[in-house]
């Protein structure tokens, strides 16, 4: 039994449970299977509750001491956490897909409107042009096209 003046004085210690690490050196019998610590035990940093928040009560065979030790989070709890995480990620993924789809539709509409404005501007310019201007523009386009083809052929040969 530990006196009340120790650093664990905030914990309730009686004959049923003592602070001991006898389970490290002795064979043990598990009296109470792994269970979640209460919020009070977690806040007061009770024996066995600090590392995982779960504890089990064991009986050390040789010294006949009952003590609590930390245990792993039970598999069913881990499985629940896993599926909760997977569900959250699935919903987040669906939200992202919908967001991307809506944004793409908005950008497509903006692009179509921009192309319509450019075509309308070209028609206005061509309506104001005389026949001589159109012929001049046609020859300029031909000149640039032939120059582009020549540059393209030079680039292909040099590669």
C-alpha cells in the first residue's frame, strides 16, 4: 500500500488495486478485460490510463497484487474509428467531385461567351472593311502561314 503523501495521492488506492508493475516480471491473470477509462481516471492520470485511455485489471500470481495496466484499444473500437474515417473521406471526395464538376461547367460557359464575343467582334470588323482590306488580310494570313510552315520544316530538320 502506498501512503497518501506520494505523488499518486489524488488517486483512490485500496486493497483491491495497487500501483505496481509486477506484471512486467511475474506471470499474471487478467481479472477485468480491457475497458475504457472514465473521464475522471484520464484527467487524474490514473495507473494504466495514460498511454491509451484503456486499462485492464491484472493479478500478479507470485506477489498476489491486483493492479491496473494499460492495454491496446480494442479491435472493434479501432474498426469503428477506421470506418468513420473512411466514411468522412468518401463524403469529402464526393464533395470535391461535385465542386470540380460545377466549376468546370462555369468555366466552359465563360469560354463559350468569350469565343462568341470574339467572333462578334470579327464580324463587326469585317463589315466595316472594304473588299481591298479583306484581300490584304487574306494575303497577310497566307504570308504568315507560309512563314510558319517554313519555320516548322526548319525545326523538324534540325531536330
